[in-house]
């Protein structure tokens, strides 16, 4: 059974600082996703990572994938308050199974 | 272009009743997925429909069921509601088998009292 572990689960950071969220998964994966969820809201797709070494960047967020280590990272650069949210990674081990297995989420709070 | 839409936004039911949740996928998407997000927990996969058929099911009891209509919209039915069914139910759609990323709707908040 696929297990997806994120750490940390809670992260409080100062504005302007950098930090990395880690996502480990237990079996070979077809693809990996990062989502953002604001309180009481739905999930917003941030990145889709399809191959080893994939790196994608959007604004202050950068995601990478190391399929050999079964590890993805979401790096936050110079955090701002608007980035406060819960971030989920999700992994597909078989796109024909139709389901993604989600990590427990990392709740990020950016303080002034 | 309209995204994934879910209705109702909020639903309050009594224990033992039935709940019906609805989802309209993005135009052109044939796959619909249902997830349960209970308070303080992650997303748990419920069901996957594609081209009108159930393709996969998560580890939930049979009282969780659904269907997909010819226009690819979908219904999730929860029978004999229990208090622990209270959760945010999220629907997502994608282009189909082996398709790319799924896009999520805003969710239905189900409260069982």
C-alpha cells in the first residue's frame, strides 16, 4: 500500500524567510502533485511533476521531484503572508487506478 | 470556462438519513473522483467514475455509493448517515483514464447531527 508522508505537518515562519516542505512516498510513482488549500476552501493545483529531476517554479514556490529517492520538495522563498495555507502532496502509483494518495498536509503560517 | 461545480455547498442531515451530493465536471472531462476530508484528516479516496462506470473504489462501506450520468456529471449517495460521516466532500474531474491532473470543486460540507 502506498504511503505518503509530509513533514513538517505544521510550519510557522517569518516573512522573508526560506523553508522547504518534504514529501516522501513509499513506492514507485507515475506522477506527483502539489496542492494548496485555504481554510474551508477546495484544493488548488500548484504543480504536476512527471519525471525524475523535474523542477517547476511559480512565484515564490518551487517544487522538485527525485524519483530514485521517492522524495519531492516544495521550497518557499522569501515567504509572504499570502502563502499561509495548507499544502498537500499527492502521488499516483498507477494512473489507471484513478486515485491519488494524499499526504496529511503541511499547515503553513507566515507571520509578519 | 466553468470549473468543477458541486452542490449543495452545505448540507445538514440527521443520523440515519440519506444524503445526495452532486458534481458537474469541467466540460470535456470524462473522469470524476470523490474524496472525503474529515476534520483534521487528510483526503481519503472514495470513488472514481469514468465514461459512466465505476472504475475504482476506496476503503469505504457500501452505504457510500454513486453514479455517473451520460453528461459525465456525478452523484454521491451516503445512506444511513453516521455522525462520523460529517466531512468536506470534494469532487474532482480530469480528462479520463491516464489523464493529467485533476481539478477540484469547492466541496460540499456535510454535517450529520
